[in-house]
């Protein structure tokens, strides 16, 4: 016989969820309705991050987050066009430039943190990797690095790009134009919408079960793209559902700052901001080089080379009317590159000599 569920905990979780969503919606509406590109996403991130740092118990349950990834993947797949497929011929060279860019970014940020902020080599190296946060933190523990410092620098990288990048791209005129695509789904035609949601959901579940990186969003995106590209489905999700997914994703990103000590954040702010600036100078420099050499869309290249979270960068591609397939392919490649090479690089650095041990930041 199992114990009955604790209703007090359920009520507490529901209250935390509603408070988090209310804050995210308010922040998203403030920037989204003001016309800021990607405003619904970045506004939600800023609002929930502020709530978390203020000490509010922000909370997004995993089932809601997973459902949001499926919705976003379905929306992203609806933007694929024949022009997108025709442009794939230039992708291999761009992916090669991306690989060089990620190695250069890691090296430069590591040197910056060691030389300017006197970090130990392990902590600096792990804080500089452009992706794979969960793996980074595991390796930080195993290699006696400063886990808190690494986590703060990595979190600033992810959240900072999601908030600042859309405004920067818009300010320099690097956004795209809306591409005519599938009609918005209505209740008058429920069958195509039901087929789209069913196939996308099953594909997302299968990719997740296979432990594919970003499986929920990529599985849904690929199946949706096939359905739209072959003409089997001629509708896409309503705009209000996409906005809701932006807000929830922003809330999920903002909860990264939960339980973050503000004094620690203040002490590490200079290192985190400096690493953020240095890393993005390297990444965007390579992006501009690739756009010039390969004739790529500049805005798409900048977003594809940005070392941000896969899901947030793909949603920004949709919001900024850039090539979502191009951006998604590059971020998936970056994820695999970091995931596969990170343990090898850390092991090599450990073999060439033990670094000087750096004590964790003193919070007393």
C-alpha cells in the first residue's frame, strides 16, 4: 500500500509555479509588446532570474519544460523551406570553421581567466567550454576545480546571450524577413493539426529515449520539417502557443540562478562578464569571417556561432526570422564537439602537469 500524495507539497509547488509563470509572463510581455526582437524570451529570462536572485522560490516542473520543447520543435520545423534545403551545400565548410572557432574560444577564455583573474588552470578551462554545462560541472567536481565559479561563468554565458543577442542583431539590422509558410492551424481543420502534434510528439519521445542531445526539440523539429517539406501537413501552430513556449523557456533559463549566493555572484561578476565578452568576440569574429568567405547570411552566421543554449538560440532564430535549420545544425554540431572533446582535453591537461590549486572564493 502506497502513501497518499502530500497535498501540502502539491499546493506549495503549484504556488511556486504560478508565481514563476506570472513573473515570466510579465517580463516577456514588457519586452515582447514593446517590439524587442525575441522580447518574450529575453524578458521572461530577466524577470525570473531577478526573482531567483531575490530569493523567490522559482520553479518549473520537468513535464512542463518537456512539453514546451516539443511545442517549440514543432514550430521550428514549420519554417523549413526549399530554399533552406538548397543552402545546405555550404554547411560543411561552415561547420569546419565553427569547430576551429570553438577551440579558439576555449583557449582564449582559459588564458584570460588564468592571466587576468588568476584562476587555476582546471577551473579556467572548464569555465571556458562553450556548452555541455552538466558535463562541465561533473568534471569540475572530479578535477577539484572551483565548481561554484565555473557554474556562475557558464550560467552568465547562457543567460547573457539569450537576453542581449536578439537586441544586438536587431540594432545592426541582422534580422531576417518573415518567410511565407504553412497556414496557422485552426479548429476548423483539426485533422492536420492532430497529425502534426502526434508525429512530432512521438518523434521527440523517440529521440529522447535514444539519448539524442536536445532530443525533444530536435525530434519534434525534424519530423515537423519533413511533414511540412513533403506537403503532408499544411498548417503550423498558432502564434499564441509559440509565445507561451517562449515564456516557459525563459522561465526555465531564469531558474538557473536559483539558490545562487548574491555575494558570490558579485565576487565573480568581473570574471564572468570578462569571459562572456572575450568568448563572444572570438565566436562572432569567426562568424563574420565565415559569412564573408562562404557568402552566408550574416545574422544567421552570428546566431549559429553564438555559444549559447541550443534551445534558446533556435527559438531566437525563429523569432528573428533566420534560418532555423542552419542555426540548429550548427548548435548541434557544437554540442557534440564539446561533449566529445571536453574529457579528452581535461585529461590531457591533467597529464602535462598538475595545476596550482586555487581555493574557492571565500564567502565569509
